[in-house]
C-alpha cells in the first residue's frame, strides 16, 4: 500500500520541486514490521536529537553533525521551531542562522538521514513549546482544528513543508521521516491531527509520517489507529530515568523503558528515548549526565534493542545547546540546555559519547539486527540465577542476539556464571560476568565478513574488510572472561600478536579464551578463509577506535579524539581528525595506504606487526585568554523619570482581548496584545492625583523567576516577583485571582495633587508557557501587567497607560534576541555602539545599568577551542544580568534564574581572531557592586575542528 502511495505522490512532488534543489539520487523509503528500508535495503535507524535554534552558528552545526556521524549515528532528529522563524503573522525568516536549507544540506553532507519534526507544536522546553507568542492573540484553541488557529498553523506548514519536501530521501536529500505534532495525547482533535498530514502531503511530503506518542499513552497508535489522525509509523517517547538529576543513582524510577510494539505492520520506533535530562531541581547538568550515563545507556538501550526488537531509535538529546535570547520556556529550564547529553553544550565528547559509539558501530556493522523475532525461550542459560538472558534471532540467517544482564534490574553486584549456549552452530559452555549495572548483547551464528562466528561472549563493536583481511573489534568489561569461537574448514594458523589469549581447535571450531585486558590482537590465517585480525579490547580501549570509509576502503583509527572523515589521496590517507594530547596514532588501512596526514600535518609512520601504521600526534596548543578589563558603565531607565517623553509609545487602551484570561482591571495591559512578545516591557501610567491615593496594587505575570520594578514620579518604590504558571490555573490548578501581586505604599511627598503623576513599571518576560496539555488557559497565559490599581481612601483613580517593548526583530539575530530595555532599543548591546563617553564601571543602582568592554582574541589557528564566560561568586537574587556577545543575547545570569555561572560563547558569534564586545545589562532590585568578577575560560583545546 505504501509503495502505491509513494508512486502517487512522487509524480506530483517531482513536478513542483526545482531540479537544483536535488542533491543526490532519489531513493524509495518503505517499511515493514521489522524496519525501515531504503531502496529495499533494511536499515536500523540510529538518530540523535539536535536543535539548530539552540546553536546559532552554522559552522558548528557541521561540527555536531560530524560528531554524531562519527559515533555511528546515521540520522539526526530535528525539531523546527515556528517561533524562531516567525516574529509576526505572515512574517517568516529562513535566512542566516535560520537557514533551514543549509541545515539540511549540512546534515546530508555529514552522511545523516533526518527525522523532520516541524510540529506545529514541539514542546522541547522552548518558549511557547515552539508556538510564536503572537499566536496567543489568535482566536481558536491552539492544537485544534478551530478557525483562527487553523489558518495560523497552515501558514507555518506551508512555509516549512516545501523546504523539507525538497530535501527528502525521495528527492535525493536526507529527510527520511516526517513527524506530525508532538506527544499529542490530551485534549486531542483528530481533524487537526489529520489536517497536519493532509497539508504535508499537499506540500509534497512523501516519506512515511510518524508521530511521537508520550509515555505509554499511545493515542495515535491504538485508539485512532485506523481513523482520522492516525499516522503511518507511530513511535513512543520513553524517559525511564526521570528528570531528578540530584539523584543520579536512580535506576528507572519512571519504568523499564521498553518501547512497545504499537502495531503489527510497523517497526518498533523509540521516537524519543531519554539520553539526558532537563535540570528540574537545579542540580547542574553534570548530574544529569550521571543520571543518564554509560551504565544506564548499556542497560536500558540494549534492553530495548533485544527485548522489544526496536530498529528505529532517536535519542533525546544528542546535543542540547543553549537557550540563548528568549528561547527558554521559563518554568523548566535556564539558559543552558546542555541536557547532560553525550556532547556537551561546548561540544566536548563525554563517556556517554563513547557508549553511543560502541553501540552505534555495532548497529551499523551487524546487518541481521534489522530483522529479528523474539525467541520464545532463550537458548543461552546462565548457571547463576542472579543473571538472566533474553534472545532475538534473525529468521533468515538464524543469527542470535543474546542479552545478558542481572535478573534483578537494580542489582549492583558482580556475578559470574557459565552460559550453556545452544548456538545455531553447536552447543558450548562459556564463562561470563556481569559487573554492576550493565548489559551485554552477545552474538552467535553470524557471518562476520568472510568468517563464521559461532559465538562470542565479547560484544561486537565493528568489523570491516581491510586490505583483503577481516578486521574485527570485540570488547568486554575489563577483567571479565571472554570466549570467541570461530568455525573453519580445517585447522587455521593462530598467532597471538599481543595479549594473553589461549587457542584450541577441535571439530572445526577454533576456541579463543582470554580475559578482557587492554587490547589483545590475534591473527588467524588459513583454515579455508581469508585472514582475520581479531582485536579484543575492553570498553575503554574499544572506545578509542574510529571508523571511516575511504577510497582505500574502510579504515580504523585509534589515538585521536575524533575522526570526522578520511580520504585516500595517492598513497596517503588524509584524516580530518581532532587531536588533543601528544601520543600515538594507529591506523588500520589497506596496504596501499603508506603515508598519513592528519589535518595539515604529515605524520611519520612505521608498520606494525598487526599490519597497521603507527605514528605520533602533536599536542594541541593551550590558548592564552585575555583578562576582561576596561569596563565602562552607564545607567539607563530614563523611562522611570517623570519628564520622559512617552508620546510615541503604544497606547495601552484595549477594553477587550482574545485572551482566555479575562482582565481583572481595564484597560487590558497584556504585553502580547500590543505586539510585544519577548524580553522586558515598560509601562507608563499617567494619572491626575486627587491627593487621596495611598497605594499602588499591581499584578504581573512573567513566568518563573521573573520580576518587576516600580517607580512613581521617578522615585523607586520597589520590586515584586512575577506570577508563574500555576497562577493562571489549568486543568490541574484552579485559577489564582492574585498572580504576581505587588503592593506599594505611596511614600509621603511623592504624590503631586491635581496634576500629572507617572507610574513607571519595568516587567520581565521570562518566556512563554508551553502547551503540553493543549490547554489555552496555560499556553495563552498573559505576560506583563495583568491588573493595576491606584487605590486610595476614596476609591481608585483612573490611569491612562502606554506600553513599550522590543523595537522589532533583529534582522540577523532574529525575533527572540531582544526585549524592550532602553539600551536594547538604543543599540547599547551592539558591538558598533560608541561607548567612549561612558564612565569607568560604577556600581549599579536599582533599575538597569549597562557594562561594556571589548577584548581581542587570536586563538591558535587550526584548533577548536570552545570559550566561555565565567561569573565568579554565587548568583545573587538581587540582580540579573543579560549577557550580550557582539550583540547576541547569549544568556541570563543571577536573579535565582538557575545555578549557571559558565556561559558558552560559541564560535561564529565569537570572533576567534578579532575584537569582541561584551555588553551586560544588569537589572538590580537593590544597589549592587556590579556584575561580579568575570573571566574568559577555555572548555578545552583540540587540533582540528570543523
Ligand atoms: C518530551 C517532549 O516531547 C520533548 O519535547 C521534551 O520536552 C522532552 O520531553 C523533555 O525534555 S515530554 C515527556 C517527557 C513527557
């Protein structure tokens, strides 16, 4: 049925797509109950999530994609944020850091398929869950087929879909799946879910459509399986480790994390499988990385692979990035969205990356994994009841995949057993060990290149035909026993080149016994097969290997930090690789490769007894970073002064609103109603005082950790915390009639009876709520002032209001970069701003004070040196800092916003060979000394880079 559909759609899609958009040959995407297939070839989809909008530097997209590919990922999952591209209805921007065409081309150049996830809703802890804030003014419930919202989301889809369509696999591009909506489980509307798909098809999307169901609920997979809204390949999201990073020893508090088989006709698809966490308790992302570290990955990912037979994986996140600008959804995240991922926010590789690589290379190399059935009983029985096995087998090849783990999933003990294993080629007893929380996928009955693997209690990382011989890399826990049995027609010759390996031959079986220790090497020749170089490593030594495809055929490299790609040039193997320390580099390549070049360096090599080339790497240079000196400052907030001219500000005089939250006082003061959606807003209220006024009562909603500051006739009255999500009420919480309250007594002598009095209020907007439960009360919660009364002994005095926010979207940096601070509107954050007249840095008074300095960098050429800005001392609740690097709003520090003190300054925004400007906008609730001791630091240094 699918192919009929493809043929139908392919015809029409080809006519609308310009030929120039095609980047490669067109391919067909199909699927059956086992796996996806490209031109009939089965693939195991191994994807990692990446948010381009959280890394505004195109060169670094390439870096992340190359790092994904080098870990054995063959796909990247991309959310597309509607808010990021659309500052206002009808306005869309796909230029510069928003250039999605370039993003997709870059993914393809790195050799990755793309799972395209354009929403319209994406969640992702980003502002509005990806919905632009202007949508709050649109009638019709968001995430429904109601009029108003329907026009809006169709507008977005008709902008993004054609871009995605021309990059589909069926057009020679990388997009292999289209994900409709996101965890759409609550308050669902089938007509909406169906319409998203109909619009996609009409826009030329012809790859399979999927959706990610949340957390076992499975509405689009079961209830609606055949009705409107049903998708072709529903998948499931699983976050078994929770988001409690403060408790990193947790072990599946949210369940076993086994991705269900949703329908008989489709593969098991782990659409979002936990690979990190948001830092709900402010424990810091390193704790999140621990919570979701290698032990968790081994146990949960392998369990999923063998117990449910999933062949489609997408790990959330592969790289998290930064909530720069006003990108954060304020209630769950702060500036960093590092996520405790395998690749850090500063793009460094972690031990989690090593584990992805061990698993990813295995999935890539061992083809029978793409088609397996569960075995009713496991053929491999451990002698120790503390251990257990589960098995799947490929029905065509008979290859067995035996998952060995503790019977009690929480066990942390080390247990030994003998495995009595009825493998396809015979029955054998092999010693095994499980150390702590771990799991092993053991293979039997496998045609490993030109070899026949009877079984192994070591895990397979990869194998390749290199220069006429098979090179196989197997590994196991350091110190644990390993047995590998290979079948031959006659007795082969066995040469142990390195390590302690015992060999025995009987009945056509060569049995090798060893303990996993360092890297053992065994050369097997004769026996009626082509030669085999067997590399037997530990987890650690296996992780030092990189695999790349070249004109010489596949190569294996160890000793570099990363291999991005490799090419053959004459007799030279050229590596695009990153290196850090001085040490040795070893290359397993066809004998035709006689020389080695890494980046710009010719590396002298000798040939080893393993037939590999051995050379030395150079240490990376450590950069000297300048001290941050020469700060100048200037106080702003002229808006607070009574004489300030606000006549050109927007009159806040609406008496009605589309908001589902009825205003408590009039006029309506909601910032979004006046087109001010991101960052700070100013209000000025004018009233003629009767003399009876005693108090100002305000309510403001800002999102979590927002605040507001109040002045009357230029006198600072104080500050209050803005309201948060629960205050608006949602399905779980009743509305709070008094969100973000602030009561300010009018000090004696401040009021001017019978004449104009000016109330000035600066309100933060920390970002917009998400819409996870498709509830307008939650998503459309206002920002800014929501009620204001000047109260006195004879009732309320009428006030006329004006409002001022951001001065329109920055053409380069986009709609989320700026709010409405005076300095932002006047360009004080921009590198070109002439600050010569500013004074030497002075303390900050309540209100807003800007600090600027510049620094020159000339980082070592040919290196990748991620740089950060560090705040010394602990964040104070008394002030918050918006950090601008060369005009880019790279984050917020202080104000109880989060535990973060280090802020990433990504290359591209940072000029690594020139002058850079830092501008800090300090909003202080009390007098403070200044933004605190600040320094630059390097997260690391490697030779190489993207
Ligand atoms: C799931 C979302 O689909 C994703 O966008 C992101 O928010 C992620 O979680 C958490 O980081 S929601 C699921 C955990 C209920």
